[in-house]
């Protein structure tokens, strides 16, 4: 399905990014496992991929910094000679009510979640264009960016920004057969959602029509589909994987 393709997955040492990286590799892609502060976890992801017969390498980069995002793409090109797929997954939270939110809480979330998407897309666009083989860019947004959530104005703004960015870049790169789509997950068991208070978790469950949290492979399978030739005519879309909470 993805044999001969090379993918970069940011924030791939855990959570959604880890499962996405592993699923892309299972379907034949060589994967650059990006991490910022967890080298052991990233190497464990690489080892798991190789144990299953896949190909992967771990590359450290703080993708909220343009120079490091460019270095990440360069490392992928130096190692594999091309980049066909970019999955922008790096993210963080600094949840608190606006009245108590510090400027650093805002800046950190915007830089990590939104500026990183700009940085990585800018870094990868030219190599993709030069190859003249098309490409796939998949940005991980969030249902919170579509419906909002009290205590997450910074996070919601960053994820909503990804939506507008995705649609605009899709129009820019579409003529060169590079598709750009976004996925808006709902609530999944990750390190970020583990920090949510239990009373909020209980309330959220009441609003999920399917009555359960998502399972990480349910996002990964969609990423793999959008990265494949089967999704060649899909671009500029924002697809919710949220059990219906965003309806």
C-alpha cells in the first residue's frame, strides 16, 4: 500500500504519533520517527517497527523551531532520499481558564501545535515539489478546535488554526498533486488526555453518541488511508474521528 514511500511523523514517540508511525510502517512506508525529549521511547518505536520487518529511524527535533524542522526534513532526505508523506502530530496542552492563563501557556501551545505545522510544511513542500511525484500532508487537529472546550482556549485556537491552514495549503499545493488534509480526533487515551480531571472525563462521556473513548488505531488507519494512493482525490478535508461528539 505504501511500499517505496517515506514518511515523517512528528511527535511519534508516544500516543497517536507512535501508533501512526507503526501503522504506516506496517503498510510499507519507511518512517522517520520524530521526537523532542524522549529518545528512549522513540528508539523503542523504531525497534518495534524493525521487529515487524519495517524500516524506521529516530530523529530528534523541536519542530516548533524552524531551523530544527528544516533539519528534520534534511535528515529524512539524507537517510532515504525523499519525503512522500508528512504527518504533523506534535502537540501539547497547558489547560487553564483564560483569566488564569499565563502568556507562556498561550505561546507554548501555539508554537508546539500550530507553528510546528507551518514549519514542517514549509520545510517539506519544496522537496515534494521538486520530485514531481505528488505527496501527502496530514495534519492532526482536534474536535476541540471545531467545538471548543472551556479551559482550553489556547489548545482550541491552535487546533482551529490547523483547520484553516490545511484548507489554504491544499489550494496552494493541489495543482502539483500534493494533498493536504486534517484529522480531528475526539477523546483518546493518550498522555495529554490522562491529565484531564475525572469529573470532566465523566461529563464528556455523556456527550459521545458511541458511548466510549476512541482507540488509537482508529486514527492511525485513517492516516494510512489518506497517505495512500486510494485517497488521491481527497484534499482540503477535515475528518472527525470522535464517536460523534462533534455533531
